C-alpha cells in the first residue's frame, strides 16, 4: 500500500469529556482541552513531539502521512493517546520489527509541562522542549532528545539515542543501541548496553552529579570539561584503555586495566566499566568554552 501524502486539511472538532478520532488521511487536529499526559504508540514512520508555551494547555496534532490501518487518537482526563489499539503498552519492546504496513508521520505540539511517552518499533522519534517526565522506547527506531528539562528514561533493542542539552536525570538501557550525550546537564547519567557505544560529553555548567556507564563489548568514551571535580573509577577487562588526565592512576598492562583517582576536589563520581570494549577518558580543551573556569564540571558523590 502506498503512503498517502496530500493536502493537509484543518479539522477542529468539538471535544467532549472523552473524545476519539480515527486518522485515515493527512490532517490537522486541534485538541482544545488541557493535556497533562501524552502517550504515543506507533510502528513505522516519524514522530515529532515539541513542548512549548500553550496558553490553554491544549495540543495540536498534524498528521502528514498515513499508511495501513488508521491510528486512533483519544483524549480523556488529561491524557492524549495516539496510536494503535492492539499494540501492548507493557511488552512493547518484545514486538517483532515487522508490521511494516503500518506507518504514520506526525508532529504534536504539547504544553512543555506535559509527561510524554513515545513507543515505536521502527519509527524515528524526536522529542524537544519538554520539561515533564519523558519516556521513550524503541525496537530498531532511532530517537533524538533535545532540550528536555525533566527526568528521561530511554530503552531500545538496537535503536540509537542522541541526547542534547538534557537537564534532567537520564537513564538509558539497550541491547545493541548506541547512546550519545552532548552537553549533558542532568543530575544523573546512567547507561547500560551489551554491544552499543556509550559516548558522553559532560557540560561545564553544573554537569551530571553522577555518571555510571556499563557495557559488555561496546565502546565507552567520556569527555570532561576542565576544571573537573570527580572521583573516577573506570576499567576494562580486556579492551584498550586511554586517559587524558595525568592526575589519574592507570594500572594494568595486559588484560584488566583500571584508571582511578580524584580530579579537583573530588565532589563527584564517574564510574565506567566494559568487558571487551575500548574505554577512553577525554579532556575537553579549556578554550573550547569561554566559561569553563567559572563553572567547573562537578560529579557529586552519593550521600
């Protein structure tokens, strides 16, 4: 079945205490009721969720392409749901990567304070500007997170996650998917993968209070802006290890290698372990950001 992409119709139906729509063609849908929670479950296509100032706390959905069975949209008690009724919410990551006949491309503008959850099989997902709790789960689809202010949880099978300027705690889990964190600003970054790469760039203004990274065969790379305040404990059982910080002690030449020590005042904590993947602790040049000396990277220890 071909993907129907045509002229976008502007439809603004009245919304009752419970409202429901079937989206069979490209259209705009204005949900003029307060939206506190968003739940999206799709198979293939593209999802773009944008948080922002909406005076009436409403939402605007724009669907630009639909292929296969029409997704349904419901609003009830502050929860806006977009997706397919037969997709399980609890065991979503166990779905096969098939069902390619279901594809939708949509953009959804929501209040910045909304809680957002996006589940997808192969669809690409982008979430930006949301200050509430954000949860994304994907099988093979890739996810991009930009400028999120609340806590974030991301899970994939093989899909990648790119997070930029995320201010809330970030937790990531995957089988073979990669995680890339740029300008990490949250209180916590916790990431675990079997074969994926974990690349974390710690911001120099506040930065994560705790960074914990674990991988079996994937690469781990952490880049820290100077000056750094952290207790470091990182190692690899069989992979190569490199460290830009002369203040830290590197032990082991064959097999298990470990780097430990304290940077600055040691107010923070950085832990990274990999079995066979390479591990690198990198130094961000001080002149890369003019404010480096004013805002040291601090990884605060657990209480």
